C-alpha cells in the first residue's frame, strides 16, 4: 500500500478536516490521531503544546505517513517551523489556507475570527490575513465553551444556541460579512452558528481550504495518488470514548471500521527513543 496522509488534532474536531480530505482526495489513505486524553489544547502553555505536537507527529511518522496535516489551530498558531525541521515530510497547517479563503470571500473587508484563547491570543490569523490584504479588519473572539460542548456531542440544541449567542456578542456592531471558524472543532457547530449569523455572513471552516493546500503540496512533492487499490484508513485516539466513535461515524460513516487507543505512555516512550531516528532531523 502507498504511504498514507497523517492528520492529528486535540480531539474530534480534526474529523472535519479528515472528511474534507476524503472528499477532495478520494484515492488517498489516511491515518488520524485524536489526542482525546489531553483535549482541550486551547488552555495549555506554549511549551506543553509544542511537546504535544512533537509526540502527536512522531506517532504518525511511525505509520509511514508521507505528509502531516496539523488540524489543530492552537498548535498551528504557535508556528509549524519546529515540526518542519524535525520531520522530513510536508507539514500542512490550517491557518494560512483558511486566511486565504476568508480574504477571497469578504466583500466589505471586515472579517470575524473565533477560536480558542491560545489561537486568538497568538494573533496568527490576523497576521496571515493582513499579509494577504492589509486593508482587511479582523475582529477576534475566544470561544472557550465550544470545544467541551462539541466533545460531548452538544452541537445542535438549545444549549449550543445559548452558548453561540453569548460568544458572538463580541461581533455586535462590527459589520462582519465573513467569519473564520478558527478551530477545527467549530465545524461541528456550523448549524448553530448559521442560525445565529444568518445568510449575510459567510462561514469559513478549515476543512476545504486545508484539503486544497494538502493537494497542492502533495502534487509538488510528486506523491499525489491518482489511482490504485482501495485506500485504507486508520483511526487512533489517546482516550477511547463513545462520543468520539459516535461522531466519527456521523462524519465519516463506513470509512471508520475501528478506532484504536494509544496510551500517552507509549507516545512519550517513542518520542524519547526515536529522537534522532532517520525520519527525524537531529537536535541542534
């Protein structure tokens, strides 16, 4: 079997990225890792997040992946340079592709951004958007209650509506016509967000733009798979909950034949043993 694509996220949100990859690249195999034992990432320190990212990526490398998609906005907001230096495969983030899509979508150059506290505090989206078009105004709001609701599967009920209404107060009077869902989890809140925003606001989630960027990177590397045997997909988590399996089935259906658990102890041991392995650039 040809080498698969690796995707990692802090929890179930990355499944929305996986779904977009399946739609755009139906011939590609995929290995997904959700760090459900340590979700949410948005309230962790930068040093802790960097360690998590290295462990998550190292696990995917053991599966022989040809590219790694960092589906977690919080990790991507810290920058992907360290991952790119350590791992000799394309590293694809979610921020730059989503920023390009948002700039292309806005008509009045007033864009809203929702994300975790860490993503919003980083200013990564503002920087990416204004590098493309300095005339765009970006208004940001952290939505810390979204991820816990999503991990519990409460995405389309009265509680979700109340939480969305409360968090979206930050955009009152801003006149935004585009809203970036700056967390891969937030795609699962799309119905509730659409109810609040109405038809006058375009929602930009990470899935489509990231899958398009991945396709371009694989094509440039000469590793894009255009045909061949039926692709095979693998799903791993650091804590196996019924919620993850249920949401995975809703998003991906028959593609999810099984979800396997990987212990954090195993991941840490692999990271220590494999530091400096052939697929990793030695520490400087």
